[in-house]
C-alpha cells in the first residue's frame, strides 16, 4: 500500500485543508476468520461474541473517529493495545471455565479446545494482528511522507513577506490579513488558516496584491488557443420563454408580464422589420444577467405591494420593455429578483462579500439599477472593480458626470443619494434623453393604426388635461395646487389618484379623480386629453416638479428637455410650464418610442458600446525633438466655418463609436452648456469625443489665444476664460460632460449628427 492509496482508504482530506475529522474506521477480518464482510460496532460480525466481551470492548469502539493522518497512527496503536488487554481478559475467563464443572454437560457438543471462548480468542487475536500490521504500515508511510515534505513544510512555516516594487501593497495587505482574516468566512473558504503562508497564498493566487510564491506549484504558461467564434444572435419569434424566465410570486412581475403580452405582436412585427434591415450583419450573442434590485426583499421591495394601490409603475414599464427588447434581439438571458439568485449566478463565495468571485464572471453584460449596483458591490469584493465595466445601470433621471465622480462630487457639494459611483457616464441608461452624458434607454408606447388615430382625433376634448400622479402625496409637494388652479380656469383637470372607499384622496376639489385605472383605460383617458403626461399625446409631458422628483437624483435638470428628434411634433417649443398646441394635431409617436426604435437603439449599444477596452488616442512619437513636440492634430478647420471636423488627411482613425467622421467641434457662448450649443447647430453633444479635443493645439486651431494653459478637475473643461486669456484642459476623463455652464467660460464642445427619429445614434452608428 502506498501513501495515496491509504489516504483514499482512510478518506484523509487533501493537503491544505488542515485537521479534518476522518470518517469511522472499520476493519475487514482476514479470510477464514469470523465474518466474511467488514463490520463496525462492538461485536458486529463476530459469532459467539459474549456478554463479557461486549462489556470489555464497549469502553472504546472498534469504529473510531480519527483526527487527521498523524492521529490515525496513534489510534491504531491504542486499538492494538486494547485488543491485547481484551485477549488477556478472555484468557482469564477461559482458565476459570476449565477449573469448574459449569460446562460439563456440554463437553460432548463443545470440546474444551473449541469452546465459544476459545473461538472468540482466535478471532480477537486475528483482528489484533491486523490492527498491528496496519499501525506499522501507517507509521512507515507517515515517516516517509514527513521526510519528503520536510523541506516544503519548512518553507510553509517560514514564509516572509516579499519586498517586490511591482507589488507595493503586499506588506500592508498581509498586515490587514493578520488582524482581520477571521472577519469574513470567505477567507477560510479560500484556505486561509491564520498562517503567514496562507495569507500570501491568498493574496497572490486569489487576489493580486502579492507576487506568486516560488515554492508553490505553478503550471508553465501555455499560449491559450484562440477563443471559438461567438454564437450569433438570432431574432426570436415567440415571447413565451421570456415569460418563464421572469418568474412568478410578485405582483410587480405579473404587471410586467401583462405588459409584455399586451405588446407582444408589436414586438414581433418590429423584430421582423429590424431583422430585414440588418440582414447579413454579424451580431454576437451576449450572455446577459438582468438583476432588478429594487424588487429584492433586501431592498424592501416597496413596489410589489403597491402595484394595485397607485404605486409608481414607470420603472416596471421600462424594465418590461428592456427584457422584451433583449430577448427579441436573440441574446441569452438570466433574470433575478432576489439576492440569493444573484449570488448564485455570479459565483459569490460564502461569507460577507469581501472576497473575489470563485470563477470568472460568466456574463458579458449586467443590467441592473442602483439597488442592484449596491448589492453587487457589497458581495463581489474586488471583482466588482474588475467587472464593473460590464454593468449597465437603468437610471430613470440620469447621472451627470459631476455627480458621478466621488472625489469631485464631495469637494464641490454634488453628493446625492444615488451618485458617486465612478462609472463611465454612458453606463447610466435613462428613461428620457435628459442628458447626452448618459445613454438614452427609453421605453415603448403602443402604436396606433390609422383607424385608431382618426378615432382619437374625433374624440379629442380641447379643454381637457390629465395630470399623472397616482399617489395623493405627490400632489402636495412644491405648491402644485396654485398652478393647477390657474390651469383649471382654461381646462378641465382629470386625475387617477388611488384611494380606498373609506378615505378619499386629498387632492384639489376641482380635479375629477377617476381613481387608479387599468393601463388600457388610462390610455383611453389620455387619448381624449389635449395635455397630459404621456408620450403618445400630441404634446410633450408637463414637467415634473424638481422638489418632488429630481432633488434626490444626480442631475442639474429642473425640467424636461426634448431631443432634436422630438421637435416639430405640433408643439413649436416647450416652455418651462406648458406648451401651446394647435387645436387639431394628429397623434404622433416618435420613432424612438416604438418597439422598432428601442430594438434598434439597444442593438447598437450591445454591439458597439465597450467600456472595458481602453480608448485609443493618437499615436505619440517614441522620442520628442524640438521639431516634433506632439503628433499633428487629427482635427481641421471646416471650410468657410468656425468649427473643427475630423481631417481626412489625419492618417489614422481610431476604432471609436460613434465614428469620428460624425465629429464637429464648436465653441459655446458663456452661460451655454455643450448640450445647448450642439442643439443650436442641429447636432447632439457626444461626450465620447471629448478626448480628441482636450488638447492645447485645439485652442490654437480655433484661433483662441491662451496666455496660460492649466490641467484641472472641472466638469466644464476644456474651456477658455476669454477675458483673461486663460485656457483649461480636463484632468479627469470621468468629468467630461455635456452639462454645465458658467458665465466665465466658453466651452469646447464635441457634437455629432443623429439619425432621423433616433437621437441616441449617429447616422452611421448602426
């Protein structure tokens, strides 16, 4: 028998797992002695085992719990000694038996040398010999193992913290582990046992703060074969599987599934149209996790109990549409609404969330919300920082860069309940196109055929307004009653505020409250109104009051801003309070809010947005000479104009999305944001282009005089203070922002074109 064979027979745990308990140890008598099968327990399998023998052996059972390989040797020896003592006691019993006439009547049947006691003695002797032989072999094997592993154990006992400049944090992390390794069970899960060596093994092989230990087994790095080609996404023809993935058990999930069923035919038609337009294009299938954090019990799940009581449904409408779009585009989905499921899908080790994931993240993308983002950060350890580039945050009102950068937000007083995540601003995906700094995710609205449109026009009530606020508390914030009283002089105001029969809602008496309406009835009410909070109506929605909705959210917007694609819908301009609409306007649904528009937009994001690969910049010369201080600017002045474009003679073009061919650089007026500046030129601000114009030579190309140029952290930079000829460049790329203005600065603004009806995409962005 060799060491490995014995370890398997004794079920000794592998190296590195410490002092683990062995299972019970059983003995198989040699052939011809006693029973023919292995046995455990006092007297089991031994014929004729007497009462006295049972009493003797009951002190220590033949089946012993053994602690570790070293202890097994001692236990075997002790068992051998016990059996020897048992044989002495049995010998005494035999002598007593021979000296009396107790069994005289049985001598004919049991000769003296083959009495039950004598047979039992033989069996005990055989077992004792087996135990003795096993103990000797165990002793030999363990001695050899100790000799072979002496050098290794010496190294394990004498681990020293390496001093490697490539790993400057190693010593500090080891010090932390000494004091805190028991603070989270996940460290023990990865083999940490309190020794210096276990700290260094963990910090070099699980985390990456220390160099690999030379005495550890390390396989030689073999060039890995190229990954197999990705499966291609295929548009789906049925939504039944999606409804299964969403699951059951919550009222909010039932609401989302009803919405998906209601719009199923529109999704299918839209998918067929987009499939025809994208025919022949490669579309990699992505593995996507959708974790709706606000529906988890850990976040309180305040939505589900209020679905039927006037609770906010906008978020669930958007999530239902996101799920439908991702599924129809043909991607592989997992949907979770519980923390336990999230941990299982991510591969979170047991413990309190301080350790990295047990294996590489199996998802290309994760769509979640702020609650889910917090849960992921809490349970993924260092893996959150590694994989956060794959996260997409569904953010109703958006997060501007000044509120996203933790240090800057703290210094400038921009901290809010939801900001300071230090993500790329485009990773935040909004319900409306509030700011180009974020990605416009949107939602869909039901499309009408010509008959339905004509019916709406015929039933339109010119002096009717619908105010969308399903909870009475929303009506009380910010002095809305005064505004509504003025509006009531010109229009009949309708509301849909939830109330129980015994307690009517506290809303102004002039409001005709319909109570909480099912979705289709609410749509019918909106179609009659001239003004309302709904995209399908002829006018954009009334602005939501900033104190009610915007103050906890990371943005500076105080009112809804329409995109260029939404202009000219029958409302020539959107005033801060109310737009003035013609008496007869055809119902109009912007392409952005159709199923096809949302499919097109999400398809482009999935295939082209990449926040994990560093952005490419112009190549720099290896050696600088006085004649070549920096590479020539790829930008050039547009003919007969005052703005810059990407020069056809630049000699290189980065793999950027949107493509740099759509770039135009304009200078803002004081007090104008870049969003406003680009819009004035019929364009959209594109924050991903800031990196191309954050250079001193760009000021020169625009004939801007700079007596000094400074790099600073400021969400308004790059910009120029013209009165004093001071130019400023952006020091922190996360602060590149289309939002923000100041009377002192004229900003450099990166603008791009856009697709008709699709403000989120440039003309060549598909």
